[in-house]
């Protein structure tokens, strides 16, 4: 082997190793980057957090969960039957028959409490209070994650609790406004003014996850994507590396779907026995919406990259498919009359590679457009880009055909 051959083999080996390292790092960082990006935009970013949780204020399950908890705490402080007997004690002694009305009146009081509570939790006033509470809650969550709890969500011993004092005060005032003056004496103990959200073991897990969701970690997803690109560029057989990358992305997406399924069960079980048990699924679907969609879109994107890589491979069927596509474009181009399209087609043919890159960039922009990832939008992006790629191929074919015709005419004139 000559010195030149040895140098070439060495460069190829180093290049291959670098491509493999970039590929492995890209695969390892992708799931971490996705979780970190979700965590930052959903929890640590106040604006996005409020946009995420705001719909919960209008969700019936969430409203019912909060309403039932408040009703229970209020009714613990108000014994309707005892209250009625106390108010009408003298009258009941004179008219014992009226005792039969005590359950009716007490039931009416229970109904009044329920009506007031539900009216408040289904009002715009509650939605405004929900926004204010969640603004403070987001700051409290960040403080807890950073080890400095303070606010409506706080750390009490081994429990993370939500303070609902403001809601209880509104309910008490609402009962007084409806003529139930006895509600002014309601005094719910401090211990009953909170809802336990998490216990110490779950908090430790959340803090661990937060360590991966810091602003610095949010860039990992872009680093991962860049590593995949570097791996493909450095690879000796780029279509093969692209296929491996696409397959790896599919596996990562599928793994994330499985992990989310397991985590969903843990989350629902965590809220079991709490006032939010019936709304646990709603909370999960709302708070994890971005990550759930991201997992599905990741699988779809991986399939797209895998298919494109296989089509561009050296396999016989792939070459035949590309040839058939070019022949079809040539036949379609013959139907285009001479004009601006055919005259500009020469430029398109010369710069076809960069035009395709531009279409790829357009695909990425469409997929990333909006505040959330969407499977439907990704599928539409695929359709749009396929149509554009077909149009570019026909356009370039028309330009090549025009150039050939011009050359033939020049040859005839010279002849």
C-alpha cells in the first residue's frame, strides 16, 4: 500500500469514527433534549405555563374536583340539621310536628352551599382567580424546585400543598350574599385549607427532572439534531447513515411513547385518593400535551427520514424508482409550452440541489410552525413538499429539454 493510500484509509477511518460518535451522541441526547425542551416551555417559562394551564379553568372535571373539595370543607364547618334545630329550638318545642321539616330545611342549606360553590367555580371570576393563582403557583413551583418554597404552592413537611384560602373566602362571602348569614361564622382550619399535590418521593423525582429542564438543557434537542446532520455529512455512505438516523429517531419516539404511558399510570395513581383524582387524566393530557404530540411527530419524522434515505440509496429498486420518477417528469415537461417556465427551467436544473434544500427548510418551518407540534401539520408538510419536489423535477426537465432543443437548432444552423 502506498503512502497516499494509507493516508486516505486513515482519513476514511477517522471520518467514519467521527460519524459514528456523532450518531451515538445524537441518539443519546434526543430524548433528554425533548423532555428538557418540554419542561422549559411548559413549567419554567411563565407565559407558556399560563397558556398551558388556562384551559383547565374551564374544564368541567377540574371545576367539579375543586367544587367538591370546597363543599366538603364548608359542610364540615356547617351542620345544617344542628343549625336549624338551634335556630328554631323554641318553636320546635312548642310544635314538635315541625321536626319533620328539619331535614327539608337542612337539605335546602346543603343545596344552597352547593349552588354557591358551583356558581363561583364556573364563573369568569374563577377563571381570573385561576390565572392569578397559577401565576403565583408557577413562581412557587420554581421556588420549590430550586429549594426555596414560597407562595400558594408550598412545601409543608414531606408534602407539596396547594393553598385554596382565597376560594374558601369567596364561597363564604357568596353564602352571606345569598342571605345565609350563618356562613359568616365559618372558619375552616388552616390544615383544611390546602390540597396535597405531591409527597416527598414524587418531589425528589420532579426535582431530578427539573435538573434536565434548565434553560441550558433546552438547547440539547438542537445539539442532537445537529449531531445527526454531522453524522450524515461525515458518513461514507450518507443514505445509509440517514436511514440509521431515521430508524433511531423512530425508536426514540416509540420509547418516549412507552415511557409516557408508564408515567401516566404513575401520575394517575399519585392523584388517587386526592380531590383531583377525577381530573387526573385532564391534568395529564393538558400539561403533557406538547411532549405527547412531540413523541408522535418524532416517530413520523423518523419514518420520513428513513423513507427518503432508502429512496436515495444504491439499492436496485431505489435506482429504478428514481429513474421512473425522472422519466415521468420528462413526459410531463413535454406538455409545457415554451415560455417563462421552460426558459427559467435551465437555472432550476443547474441549482436543483439547493432548491431541494430550500424545500427541506420549508418542511422544517411548517412542522415547527405554531406553539405545539402536530401530526396533522407534519403530514400536510410532507404532502406539500412532495408536490413541490415533483414540480421542481418537472420544471428542471422542461429546462433541460429547452436547452437540448436550442443546441439541436444551433447544430442545424451550423450544418
